[in-house]
């Protein structure tokens, strides 16, 4: 839960930083730049300290799991283009609402290896309230 909180606190900062870079170099170049920078950081600062067992895990991972990097690059491009138009708060509200909807569906049906978590009435109400909050943020 702490990691999710940290992610939520840092993501809007990252989105805005990427958008500023996108205005300077273009959305696609910004996406490539931030992902290359991240890869270099992980390669130099993280991998040397986690041992070599991760390489065996790469061979066991499903092929489609590597598409997360491709999707991540596309998400940076989309965010770069949207944040400059609608602002960080509106972008975040709409994207979180959309994430909740698809996440609920993924959990309910166990998609992509998700643990099956049936959509309870409480979850439905929670998602509905958060989507309603996003609508309020968008209408300002």
C-alpha cells in the first residue's frame, strides 16, 4: 500500500516533467529520452546489486509481458500531449477513473494472470464515486 501511495504522489510530478520535455523536443522524442534514461539508470545503479537470477526470470516471462515497455512509451506520448491541453489535475482524474474501470474488469475476470477478485457492490460503489469525482474535476 505504501508503494501505491508513493506512486500516486510521484506520478503527477513525472507526468508534468515529461510534458515539459515533450514541449522542448516533441512527445515521441521525450518518450524515447525518458525511457532510455530510465534504462541507463536501472542498468548502472540497480542491476549490479540484485544478482544475476533476474536473467533466468526474463527467459521464463511470457512474451507479452515485455509489451509493458511499449505501452509505457505510448503512455508518455499520450500524457505529454494531453497535460498541456487539459492540465495535470484533469488528466490525472480522468486517467485514474479509466484505470479503476479497467482494473476492476481485470480483477473480476482474472485477465492477464490477475488474481480473481469478484466485483463486489462496495467496489462498484467505490469506482462509481471515483468516476463521479473525475467528472467533477473535469467540469471544474
